[in-house]
C-alpha cells in the first residue's frame, strides 16, 4: 500500500521544518563567529572559514526546502 498524498505532504512539511532547524544552527554558529571576530577572539581567516561553511550548507538547505515546497504544490494540485 502506497503513501497517500496527505502523508507525502506531511513528510515534506517535516523535511522543511527539519531543514529550517539545521539552518538555524548554522546561522547561530555564524553569529557567534561574528561576535568572536569583533572581540578579536578569532582571526578574519577563521571567520571566513565559518562563513564559507555556513554559505555552502545553507545553499544546499535552501535547495532542499525549495524542492520540498515544489513537491507539496504538485501534490496539492493533483
């Protein structure tokens, strides 16, 4: 027995929620790095590494969220 459209939508909504939580962690890490940079606890180079990691991961997260939203829209239009 296959999943119903409603089950698939719920699964995609959970994926969006999970990805947003992961993105929030990366945002928190970046904010902490910005504070440390301002107080000179880390170097500009260390900050840039954190920012690159943030940007790379958040870009992938955004793609996953967009794909999930498209999936939800497709299921709702069936």
